[in-house]
């Protein structure tokens, strides 16, 4: 036997609130970090071979690209070794300067914003 209570006898329960319309989820977009150029500066003492070595080992350039960049630096006095976030650019400059000093070269580098 099933006993049913009529709606009149049921206790009042709070009804769950239902949102009306579309539920939109906002996406936060992350900004791209600012980028910086690592510049190599020409000098009269650092050998071309060492500059190519640095570009291939620290900046991971192919030998062909490294030679092209080295020649540009030699002819124009300055050239772009790569474009990176600030932290990466700073690390590459530090590593390159340490290598140059260990080999007794006065190679100079600088960092410049791409903006």
C-alpha cells in the first residue's frame, strides 16, 4: 500500500534559485611578455671564429646563420644575436660574457627593447 500526501500537506521547502539566460565564462587573456634584442658589438680583438662559436653554442644558431650574423656585426659594428624575453636575454648575455672573459676576449653585448 502506498500512501501519498497531497501537495497541501507537504512542508514548504525553499526552491533552488535558477539563473536565467546564458552562463558566460570570462577568459582572462595573458599578455605576451615584452621582447628584447641581444646585440653583439664589434671589437678589434675578438676573433670571428669565437663569435661564430658563441652564436652556435649559446644562441643555438646554425653555422650558416652564425656566420651571417658575425659578418653583419663585423661590417656594421653591431648585430642582433637573437630576440628573447628579458630573463632569457639577460642569461644569454651573462653566459656569453663569461665565455668571452674565460677566453680573454673583450666581447661586448647589450640588451635593447623591441618596442
